[in-house]
C-alpha cells in the first residue's frame, strides 16, 4: 500500500505539470463554473457503442474506391444489442443531441472561436455528469459526421444521395481524395484519441465505490482532472466538425494547405497525452480495487475457516474461486470437468506446490492414492492446488503445468489462474507454504485438521488416515527407533532378515574406495563370528547421478544390496519428514531419541565421509566413515567381547572408547514450512551446534 501511495504522489505531480502546461487556473475555474449536475443518471455505454460504430467508418486511409461507391467500409455491424439498449434513451435525448448538433454546425460554419464554442456546449450540458457531457457531444458529432459520410459513400450509386451531395457541395472531395489524405489521417487520429479519452472517463465512473473513494488518491487525482479531459475532448469535437465543414465547397488553396492538418495533429497529440495520463491513474485505481477485493477475500477465507460449517462445500468454493452458478473448474482423475459436489463431505487433501514438484513425489503419492488407499479402505480425495506467479506465466509454464497435470491421477484445477491472489496469500501466511510441496487436510466439514500432512504420508502412508495433527502425535507415541521405522517398505526382504535375527547394516556415502574397504572388512568379521549379515547401500541425498554410478559398481562387484534411485530418494525424503514432523510435535525439554538419531543420520549425510548404522533386534550402533572402518579393521581388539555380548554391543563399546581428535559435522536441511529446531546437538560430542543457513542448488 505504501508503494501505491508513492506512485500516486508521483503521478499527482506529473499530472499537475501535464495539465497545467496549457490550462491555466482561470480557464479551469471557467470550465468548473459550467458544471451544475442535478443528480440525474445517464447510462452512456449503449450510446457510446453506437457512436463507436459510426465513427470507426473513418479509416486512416481514404481510398478512391470507397469514396466512389465501393462497399469496403460498409461492413455489416451487429449492433442490435446496442440499438435495443439505446433506443429509448436516445429518443428521450433526441432534442438535446439535435440542439448540440446544430450548435456545432452553426458555430463551425460561421468560423467561431473553438474555446467559445466549447464553453457554449458545456453550459448547454451543465446539468449532466462529465462523462455524459462528452458522450452527448460525441453523439451530436456522430450524427453530423455520419450523415456526411453516408452521402459520400452513396452518391455515385444513389440519385438522392447524389443530389444531397451537390447541395452540400461534397463532390469536390471525390476529386481531391488523394490530396486530402493528410487531412483525413489527422482527422482519424484525433477522433481515435477522442474516443479513447471518452471511454477512459466512462470507465472511471464505473469503478465500484465500495472499494475506492473519490476523496483519496488515486481516484481523487482522476476526479480533479476529468473536467480538463472532458473540455479538451469536446474542443476536439469542435475542431473535427470545423474540419469536415471546411471540406464542403473547398478551394484548391485549402486542399494544398497543410496548416489545418497540422492543427488537428497537434490537438491529437495533446488528447493522446491526456489519455495516457488518465490510463496511468486508471491503472492505479484498478490496483487499489484489486488490493481491496483481495483483502476482503482473504479475510472472508479466514472467517470461513474460523466458522463451523455444515459441510466442506463453501470452503472449497472459496479455495478454488468457484461460484455456485459455475462450480465446474475442477478436473477429475479422468481430466474431465467435474462439479464441486463430488468432494462434498469427503476428507480432502490439498496438495499445494509450484510447478517444481518432482516426479518422485507424484509417483509416491500416486501409489498411496491409487493402490494403497483402495487396499486399506480409506476414503479421501487429493486436489492439486498449483501456486504460480501469474505475471511470469508463459507457454513454457503452460506446457509444464499440463505435463504435471497429466501425471496426476487425482483432482486438479483446470488452470492455475483460477487460484485467486487471496488464496495464494492464505497458503503462504497461514499454511506457511514457501517452496516445498505441502498437503493441507480438510475434514468433511471443511475444517483444517493438519497444516501439512505430507510428512505423515511419507512416513506412515495411509496408516496415518485421517491425517490429523492428533493422529500424527499418536503415531509418534507408538514408535521407537528401529530398522523397521527407518526402512519401512523400501527393502522387501527386511521382515525375513529381522525374523532370522540377522545383523542389518545400512550405509551411505560416495567414496567408492571406502565402500569397498568397509563392505569387505565387515563381511569378513561377520563370517569370522558366524553371524548373519545383510548390508544395504542407501546412497546420498541430492546426488542422484553419482549414486547411480556407485550403485552400478556395487551391484557389479556384488559388494552388498543397493537400492534403485526411487528408493534412495524416498529413504532420505522420509528422514527429512521425520525431522520436520518431530520438530512440529516435539517438546524441547524432553529427550527425543528418534529425533536425535534422525538428525545424526542427516548430519552424516552432510559430511564428506561415508557412514554406517547396524541393527540387530532392538540394539543399534552407528558411526561415521573412517571411525567405523577403523573399528571394523581393529576387530581383534573387541573380538572376545563380540563373542560374549554380541556384535552390536561389542563394536559400540569399542567405538565409545575412541576419542576423536577433530570432527566437523554439518546438517543440511531443505527449506520447508513448519519450522526448524532452534537447538541441535552435535552427533559426535553432544555440544550445541551453531546455527547457519545453508543454501544449495543441485541439478542432479
């Protein structure tokens, strides 16, 4: 709002300079003194449309064919609607229009002063509003001009028109049609400028008063300068009429003279400048109105969410900017338009994202929505709410939107443009949408039950239904830090390994030399102890191409199990989701083992080294690359303990006895709504870590 106010002040200064350049205060007072409106309302739009139909017959190029009876300018115009709307109105105003027409013709024929004639017209129209003054004057001009032009077009084919043309001394125009081109070009330019200013003045009168006041900028600026604009438009009408009158019975000297054309061009330049400045004010007015409307819509949306509803229909209509009369701007899973009723009284998940939502995210959601949802007999619907920058929209974004839309087997909007700015603002300010996708859940009554259920979906899938904040809290209460929570369904053999009481090792990193040394040494220790061991390479976050290359080498050399790209991506996505979910629900004065372990693994991933975590039943141990590799290679130092207390306990004891001379732990997290923990402890030494913001761009 401050920016708009600044623009208004700048515009006010420029307007004052522009209008005062040739319009002194005395003349402005004279113009204002003619204005004494009696409050009558005149709907000028239908009249203006008829005027437009008449005046647009004057083209910038007057060709000989048209002037000699050609039909090039005799277009069939469908103005039936304008005629029906304006018939009664023009009938009531016929005398006034005729009076003005006669006044213009009389003054122009007698070579009267343009300013004096303009003031006479303003006095005649004193009881009308400024927009009505201009439109009625233009109507009178259109009558004179239309008659003249009609006679010219018909005089070579119609005997009556020919006789009228002779009486008006118009035939000479045909003879000098090519020489008159500069005059007609100037006339056309001025008439076009007059119409543009008139339409602009009329548009100001149509602005909704409930959103903009005439007492404050920018509308007050328009109110101050519309009289000046009206004056120069009416004065331009007088000049045009004088030019057309001069064409009748003209002499050779007039045809060859360019002074009249130059005067019209100068006047056109001034009127065009007035139009340009009025357009700037009008643009500010529309901005002001849009801001008011969006504020109203935003507050209305907040009120609706804060008010108990009978169902979710009203909320959904507001979110998707639908009306009860046309609630069909949603596309169903089969990409046909659907009625909002299909979502009534259902659990609705609003998938909110920009156009950078990944294919992996869509594919996982597709699996949950199309297959797991049916199998688990949960009933909810997903609707995609794309948040885009309208001002930057282009064909490339359109194609990207259509491509993403085609991948989604759930409900989507027909086009992102139906999402109003107020809804976008609400998603950002209330639901904290920034860049990363979120899923806002609405219950069958339209109540928001979780500001971001995407974490729940990644961690527990449809088990988390109905995806409420309370459900999320209860699921965490039932969880413990186990390999099942960490791996979930990513490893199909996991349940068998757990049942067989094998040691399960998950490891990551991107140093192939370390991976070979670690897997070889660990398998040798397991073989020596006679224990079952399964190792799984889980890659590294945001390193897709490098991890793919390493996975190929691991499989080729049969070093361990290695997941495909999608599973690697989802493993790290779930870890991040666990941290964000825990941050939202955790209490800072309680030790949260799961949260600490998740942050530790994410910290390992942020380092340059590899890392490993071992599970066996409820026992677990983890360490970073060189430390865990050295421990494995020093097996003889803890072999006896391993045979007594088991592999996990023995290596944990050995690791705890190793003091690090130096370490550097980093925790790299993507920006996401929901907040980040203010206090994070180091996974190596337990001290509070310093907080930094790390921005990373990775195109893999």
